[in-house]
């Protein structure tokens, strides 16, 4: 072969079989899970102690073996085309299931079954899990339901949401005379509930009126600043809020009317049933609100605020309404939390709590009441179970929640239980069809 001649055959680099790449990915995932489930604590002088301990333990073999087994099963599934077979054979059953569950009666039937289960099952749980249900699940579910109105329905990114949670809690502390500044009269926590709703609603209006003309990241930054203002006020105004010491001795709920006398105590189940009653009322009201003119206006604003305004939707009015309703729901949760715990201080309301609640809404499915409730309940109850079983440490829980969110966004971006509207929008987006185009193809749209 002379110098200017091209070779007859160009040697191509050998490509690695994708199956072995997938095996390597599962093995890496197994090693990562082994490190994440390690209960070893690192030291300031040795940052790699946890990694070395986990990768040098016998647990690593089990995690690697589990990864290899999952890889083998998935490869068999892929090679034999079992996904297509199963999808074809279950198409009729899935279609029938969607017909049954798609109606309003089935929706309320499932909610009723869930309510009965929520009432009966906690009676058979230990005191630890009952406390988890009341102190964590109940509070975060109420917060997530309220934030779903702001983020899921109206599309407003609110990172200062927990500020209203703090306002509701301190309203309970003020009217029960637990703060240094005393009110002119003492109120029962049941009476404080509507008072806190009104106070937080007004606070939401005061914050929203000058800021809701902003959109996207700008609105998120403003709400974040509002949270910092509220928290610094609670810390620095010692004569009003008690400063870092907070408020002690907030009484429990009690009923003294028409000859009925009942006092809530530190027992968890009575508070759990009170939470179920509050949640049932909120779900009923919010479900009616979602399918009203207000809910449709929120949907239009979330999808395209400029187009909504061009079609006559008063965007600022409805955004203010969403902000105020979400704030009042957060205040309701604050009263329940303050009465249950009996003690509050500014450290109970960090800004990371707003981000945590937002992650619960995204995980459950933005815009879906059922999805938000289930998502918030799972992401608060399951970490407590893992902590009790000594599977993960409390300090590692945010890491696990972050990992779950990453996986969820990759494989199921619509959330755990998305709303029908959200599922339809994502399906149309995947097909490259806009919602307006889809509406124009329907008889209603052509009309």
C-alpha cells in the first residue's frame, strides 16, 4: 500500500454490549444503596469513613446480588418482549378499570374507603406510629393540600409557604395567652381555627397584592424573602413572640358546649380523628372549588397566563385568591400543630420546610388532591418506619427523599397519582399536540 492510498477497511472500535452497560449500572446502584443505608457516622477528620465501611462490609455482597438479579429479570423481560404481551392482554381490563374509576361516584367511593381505613387502621398501630401519624403525617398532609392550590392549580411557585404555617401557630399561641404579649380575651383552640384562617388569609392578601404581578422565579424569590422577614420578626421581637425561646403551654383542643365536655390530651388517636375531620372538610371544599369557574381560571393561568389574560380572565384576582386560600390552609395546620405539640419557636419553621412540602406535592402529583395526600403521607410515614427499623438515619432522610424525587422525575414525571387533566396534558405533549389543538378536534371545540 502506497502512501496516499486509503486502507481497504477501517477498523472500527468495538462497541460494548448495552446489556453489560446496564449490568454495570445496576451494580453501581447496588453499591450506592449500600452506602446510603449505612448507619456508620463519619468524622470531621475522615470524610470517607462511611464509604469505606459500607463497601468493605458483607452487606455489599447482598446489594450487588440484588442488583444482578433485577438486571437478569429485566433482560429476560426485554428479550422476550413480555411488556408488549402483557400490555396487549391487559388492554381490555385496563380500559374497563379506567371506565369504572373515571366517574365521580367511583372517586368519592375510593375517598370513602380511604377515610374508613384511616380511621380503623391506626387503632392497631403502636404508640410510636400513632405519634408519627399525628405529629408528621397529619401536619404535612394539610400543608401539602394547601400548597397544591397555589402550585398545582394556579401554577405559582411559593417558597415562603411555611411562613403562613408559623403565623397560624403563633396566632394560636397569642390567643391562648402563651406569648409575652397578652390578648384582651382567651380563646379555645377550636375558636382559634377560624381566627387563624382569617389572619393567614389577610397575610396572604397583603403579601400577594404587591407581588403577584411577578411570575416564575421572581415570585419564588419574593416569597422566600417574605419567609425570612417573618422568621426574623419572630426571633427579634422578644417582647411579642418570646424570641428564640418561643411559646410554652399552648393548651390542647377542648369541647365545652351543650353539656359536652371533652379535653384532648397527649394521646395521639383523638388528634388523628380531629385531623381526619379537618381533612374531610377541606377535600370536599377543594374538590368543589377545582371544578368551578375559579378552578378553571386557575388552570388557564397555570397553562398560559398571557393567553388567559387576553381571554378576559382577571389573572391578579384569581392568583390572589389561590394565594389566600393556600395561606389560610397553612394557618389551619399551624393551629393543629401548636395545640398538639404545646410549644413553638422560630426554629420550628425553617425555609427548608417549604421546599420539603413542595417536593411532597410534586411526588404525589401536582393538581391531584388524592395524589398530594398519598404522596405527603408516604414520604412522611415511610422514613419514620425506616428510622424505627434502623434502616436509615434521620440525618439521611432528605437524601433519600431527593433520590426518590430524581427517580420519580425520570420515570413518572406526572407524579404518583396525577390528575386526569394533568395526565391528558402530558400525553398530548408527548405526542406533540397542544391542548388547544386537541380541543379544536372535539365536537365541543369545533362548535
